[in-house]
């Protein structure tokens, strides 16, 4: 069952977080399907206080909705060691029904790749008699490839010098072409076996399972010559022996394409589009091997299903929203630019808080609102309406909040004050952190502008913040890729806002928007506490009138 993510906007406020948690819970209880509450940014102090107060865990952080390789099905194909023989690697790929396999280090890192094509090319090419020694094949690989047994010698030893010879002639003739350190394939003639040992060969392979005398064994042990007995005939032994070459000898290491599970699927698709390789290794964040992904897997990845709460604008949505399938939107803001592929459930009401809508939906679905859920819903309404002081607050919001407070067992005034005090802990934050506590970006005509808002119950604290923020904003606007920055320093109890502004035409726009005499970079607006209803609309109108 695919999990649907329920997620609010970037720089989430209390409404964004609580509506995601509560709506995901409602959907799970109504449908029995899998829904996960998520967030698109860090949790502010006020929201953390609310979560702690009702003992609720924060939603999962989602930095991007664009699918990553971890979301793609890929095969957990077991990798192999570089000392595997070509025969063992071939059998491994046949058993796994794959045409490529990764070669791994003892630390589970990808060392190389070998394919059935690589093996076929090596085997079909005209390899000289020194191919086996050039690869430093182990004697255990040689014995296993030839279905044989090592009678004398160490299986971990390597055949690393000399050539492979077939002793089909008499001993006198053998001396002319068999040299020291060679590997010699011969039959049951004891005389030839002893003569090869006397020539100081590295290994003799006795074919047809012929018995080896104790004298041959004794002489081989003294000479340090490995003795392998194979049941195969000499022709077959000679034909198969190069299959004992370790895969490390032929594996691809240059231009190796390897992907992290955190790589975006779109980036991976571009990287493999023109590559004639079917499977690619996937590693974790530490570079350890996980499995193999195919181009077919990359084409079949599905779109993540998402429900948006407390926003419907692309600029405020989590990164990668275009790659997701939006199935529902629950919001109380103006309708903007999120596009969907199919008709969806879209509920947008002119209320002061998204959580008011969610509370209504619990009632409509006849689903019980538990005390923790009631506490989250009520907290969000108090936050978004500034304890009913915001002009966005409606009678429905206040009535709903008071009903929820009874279920949660909280006193509204005491709880709201504690929330606002928790959110006003600004002294230890940097100017950048303060600005991004709650900021949203908007577009109007030829202008892009960001509006940040900080609320407090202390006028002294807001005055200190004001002195810090203007120098920061003047520098930040140069790199923020917007035309104008606005910042609301809102005093909740006095119901007023000092609006700071910097950027292109900022003073002119603010002056026209509020019909007020402005300072160089600020103006005090009495009765203004709502960004959505009292700031955005006048600013957009002033921009359009320029």
C-alpha cells in the first residue's frame, strides 16, 4: 500500500504542523489506508511547545517530494569477491537471472562490475598461454573450475608466473617447451609427472582422475609443486582452465557508474540515458553496496501521492511538488498556482485557520476528536488568529477553538500566553534564524517579494529585534533572488505591527499600500496583525498600480 504524505508549507507555523498531523489521523481512521504527516521545514519554538504540551511527535521532515533512488524498486543482487573465478561469477549471474554483478571489497564497497558480455569476450578472445598467470588465479579456483581436488599445495596460493602447457609428448620432448614455473596438464604417466616436477613447474594437473603415486606426492611436496587431480580429460581441462581467472582481472573499473540511494531519479535518468548498461550499483550514504537498479526500474517509478494543507502555492510547497501527485488540498488562503493532473478534492474556506476546517471535517465524518488532537487543533487556531485578535478570525474559528479547549482540558488565555511566550524566545537566535521563523514568498506582476512575521507579547523584545533585522535585510536582499523583503514585528497584545522593508521600490510600494508616511525602512501600522489579510492584499494592489 502506498503511503500518502500530508504536508504543510515551507517554514511551517503551528497551523501547518498541526493540520498535517490531525488531517493524516482523520484520513487513517476514515479510510484505513496509510497516511503520514510531514513537514517541509524546521519546527519553530511555539509549535514545539504545543507538541510537547500534548505529547505528540513532530511530523517527518521532507526536504523534497521529487522521488529519490531509495523510492525505486531495485534488486538486492548479492555482490561477489574479486577472487571469484569467471566460472563462479557466471553461475552466480545465471542463478540471479542477471547479466551483471558488482565486485565488492571486504568492506562492502563497490570495486568494479563484471557482465556476461565481459566474460564472453574474454573467453572468446584468443588468449595466450599466460592468461592464467597474468590474472594470478588461486589454485583453489583452478581446482574448482576443473571439478578437481588439490592433493599437494595450498589452495590460497596463486599461479602467478609461467604459462599453461599440455604434456602430450615424451619426457625428452617436454624439456624443450616446458619451463620453470609453468602449469602442466598431463595424464596418468608417472614418468611424465615426475619429470615435470623436476623441471620446477608450479603446478601439475592430472586429468581423467588418474591415481597419483606416493612418490609423485613426496617429490611434489619437496619441490613446492601443487598437484591437482581432475576427472576431466586433458582436452576439456585445457578448454576450461581459463575460466579459473578471477573476475578482478576482467572487471570494469574505469567510468564505473554508481548511484547513491539519495540521488534524485531525474538526475539518474539523465546520467544513464545514453549508456548501454542495463544495471547500475546503488550505495548508501556511507558508500556501502545495497543492490542493482535497472533502466526499466527508473522508468516505472510512481509519483508520490501528496495532500497539501495550509497552502496551495507552488512557491510555498516543498521542493519537487511538480513530481508529486497532489490528491487533496485543505486550505484557508487565497487560491494560487498549484496544478494537478486530475480533478481533486479541494476544500478552501475563508476562515482564520486550516485547523478550523479540519475540526469541521472530524465532525462531518462523525470521528471522535481525542484530547491530544483537540489540543493541537485549538493551539493552531489560537496561533493563526492571535487569540481571536486577527481580522482573519471568524465566529466559526472562535466557537470551534472554545469547543476544542473543553475537550483538551485547557484554559485558552493561559495556554495562548504560554504559546506566545515560547515563540518569543528570540534573544539567542541569529538575524537569519529570526527572519526565517515564519516567512513566505509571493509574486505580483513583475515583483517577487518575501514577507516574514515575528510575533511577541513584549514590545521591548520587538524593539531589540528591529535594530538587528534591518542591517541583515539590507544585505540579504542582495542574494535572496527577490525584489523586496518585508518583515512584520507584531505585538500581539497591542495589536500593532512595525513593518520593515528593503529592496526595489520598497518604500514607494509600502507607502501606497498603507497610505502612510514611512521612514527610510519602516512604518508602524496600528491594528495590523495579519499577514494574509492586512499585508499581502494591499502590497499586491500597490505593485499592480505602479
